[in-house]
C-alpha cells in the first residue's frame, strides 16, 4: 500500500471520528497563515494543537499524562479527579495539576462544580504529527 493510499485510508476513518491533532513543528520556520490551515484541512481534525518543539510536546504529554488520557479514552465518559487518581495510583493534587495542564492546552475538557472536578476527552482519536525540517547535508 502506498503512502498516498495510507493517507486516504486515515482521512476516511477520520471523517467518522472526532480527531485531535497534536502537531510538533518548528513554527519559526513556517508561514502559519497559509501552512497551518492547509495542514488542518488535509487531516480533517476537529482541533489542532501546535507545539513548536519536541521539548514543548514532552512537557505537555508526559508518560503520566498519557496514562490519564488512556483512562479517559477507556471510560468514554467524564471521570472525577478522585477516581482518576485512584485508577492511575497517583496523588489527587498531582493528577489535578496534570488535568489542569492538559485542559489549558486544549487536550481534554474539564467541568467544575462546587465540590467536584471531572475531565473527559472529547475525541475518538488523538493523532500526533512530528515534522522535522529538512536540511541539506554538508558537502
């Protein structure tokens, strides 16, 4: 199967799902007004989050936060912080901070009431794209 066929297959699947795209690209080197919108249309995400370095991505999406995302995907419904903390076997305050950080970057949604905070992942698929600039090799 060619790369183009794979892209078509992914795009067809994406049309039936809500997609979050995390895109790691050095944004200093691109024209965001033209490049980002065309890239967004190409993969049909419901939301695109651009992180301008691999380090920025690693600060947002740590292994512990991936564990939180996995729990939210598996639950398919909002999960309160105490339950989330128990499932990932981590302190409530630490999980709460991670949930707030993921929410501040738009990765998950959070609802708060007087005595409870719940979080959920409003996407069926999270796609991570990492673009590295091509440089010419030394002669």
